[in-house]
C-alpha cells in the first residue's frame, strides 16, 4: 500500500488537483492562496467548491458512524480543501467508532489528521498552495497565540477563535461543523492552521503516522526535554506512540532503551526499532502501598512495586560511589505512552491496569531524583488521581512535562521528521502495515482496537 501511495507522482497529483479546482486553472495551481486571491482566480473568488459532493465517515448523534455523502459549502476565510490520501486510525477514536452511545452535538467527521493534496484554498490562506502535499495535524498551529509563541502549539489557543461555521451539509440538510481534523473522507475541509506543506518523497501512508501518534512519540524523545546521548530511557507502551518514542530515543543517542509492553509482537518490534531491552509488565504485577514517603527512591516510595524495582535494577549505573559520579537511582528519562483501554483486545493481553493510571504513578516513582518524565497518554478515568508526596512535589527535582502532542510543533517538526524517514533514521513503515479503503473504515478501527497491528491506515481515495 505504501508503495502504491508513494507511486502517486506529484505531476499526477497536481493534474488531479487542477481537475477539481473548478475554474482555477493555472493561476490557482501555480499562484497559491493569497496570490491567486488577489488575481481573482475563479476557483477561489467564486467559492467553486460549494456544492461539491464527497463521501465521508460521519458520526451522527449516538449512532455508529458510517460513510455518507456530504455536500461541501463554499470556501471561506483561510479554509482549504484537501484530497485525502492516507489517515491513521488513532486508538483514541475507537470508542467513538465502535461503541454506540458516544453522542455528538451534530453530524461530525471521524479521525484526527492525515495526509493529502490541497485542491483549493480560501481567499485568506497564505501558507499552503493548491497542489501542495500537506499533513493535516491533530493540533492547529496558528503561530500567533500566547501558547504558540512559547513553542506550545500543541496547546494552540487559536481554534477557540476560529468561527465554528459548517463546512458541509448532510443529505437531510443538517450542517456538518466542528470536525476540523476529520480525515476519514475523500476530502477534508479545514483551516490552514491545521495544515503543514510537505517537501519530501516519503509516501503519504508513512507520513500519516506522524499525525497524533508518531509526532507525539518522537516529540517526547526529541523536543522539549530531549533524550541525552548516552542516557538510560524507559518507554512505557509499545503502541505507535511508544514505538515512535523508542525510535526518537535512538536517534537522540540513548544507550539503553527499555520498552515496557504487555503484547509480545510489540515487544519484538520495539527491539527491531531501537529498544535494547523489553519488559512484560504482567510479569511484575506485585504492588503494595507503604506508609512512608519522602523525596523518592527506595525507602521513601508510597508503593512497593515489582516493576519499578525491576526497572531500577536494569538501569542501575556501573557505580553507586557518590563521590565518583554515582548515586543515580532510576532511568534518566521516562517516556509514557499507555493510557486507558477503550476496548479489551481479543487475542492479546491487557496491561496490569487497563485504566492507565498505575503506570502514571509508576512513572513518578521510577523517575530518578533529577530525571525527566514525559507523559502524553489519554483515556484515564475522569476521577483518577496520581499521588505525589507533598515534599517531592514542593522540593523535589524530577521534571514532569505532559501533553498529547509530546512537544512536537507540527509546523516546525513535520518536515524534519520526514527527512528522518528519508534517511532511514526512523521507520514509520513498520507501524503502518495494514491499509483499508474508506468504506471499510470501521473495520480499520476494529483491527486497531484489537491491537492486531500497531496501527491501521485508511486511504480514502483508493
Ligand atoms: Zn490520536
Ligand atoms: Zn496558536
């Protein structure tokens, strides 16, 4: 599948884009958004996309989503039309897709992110052009808000100011709005703030792994608290996020990368992608509360935990002579990518705690006195609590850096991640091994939910 997508030549892509950018012609293809708008390119100035019919995987009310026909509304502002080539089925959407009863406010597209070709741009779009291959990211990156200006585009404030106007209409006349990253569709219509132009020959299927999962894993290892060369790293979770974190840690030069994962084939894959060791957490489930608390480390933990003890043992430095550079207890870096289970896998074991809360507690306990802990998981119960002794919280020196984007700034990092794929430094092909057409999107999510492969891809236009 990857080869099929990668064989789609840029020339053909541009030709295809030209065919549907009604009336756009060469001005729209070559001029790009702002220039074309100033020149009055018909596709842009006359909103020629309005009325266009297309298929999309839509969730409506409490019903399971299904592929339906939508009618596009005229393009406004900086919205763009992207012909989708590949979109990954993030595990965090499986309850929305497979379990009745998850309501939506109105008809809504499923998915968060993918890769495609820009076919039309609204009159205010500046950074993307018709014909561009773009990644549609999970997070907007407006580049202007408080958080974006401080390198936290994963927490971009911009979307709250974007007008939540419908971009399409259901056959029964209901408007479709709010699904800015819905990519399980023949075309995605979204604000340019979610789009990053790509300049690479890597296949769209591989790049689509960067949306949400891959970007989060690489970001945890490489961006805000980057893994240091020669360090010991523990990665909790061997799904697409954790495996990407393993690859990122390897790129950064970690000497020891231990992946903790309950599923055998994922542990095997982790070893192929850069882990030096793997651990099955179900082999170390003993865990009891103890009364004592202090600054962390053995003797002051809130829990006596077999997994934490095992990982401390594995990351024990060659010396504990404190005046000879020794004294570290626990790894230098911890990268967490577990989260709460939505659906129990059919034929693979769950981890010791399907809520995903225990592992967060273990991250804190395992972290060395000055170590870093980066977490990015979601799906824990809303009332769950992680306990941190007050003295550690107030006066300890463990760093904790959370966030679902893992620190990745999509516009800054997407093309450098692609470069790392070009050079073989990371291998997203190993994660994206099964591809489905749009009309089998639900099956793609089921395979994802069952953990049969690390990740599945939907190719909406095949
Ligand atoms: Zn996701
Ligand atoms: Zn922003």
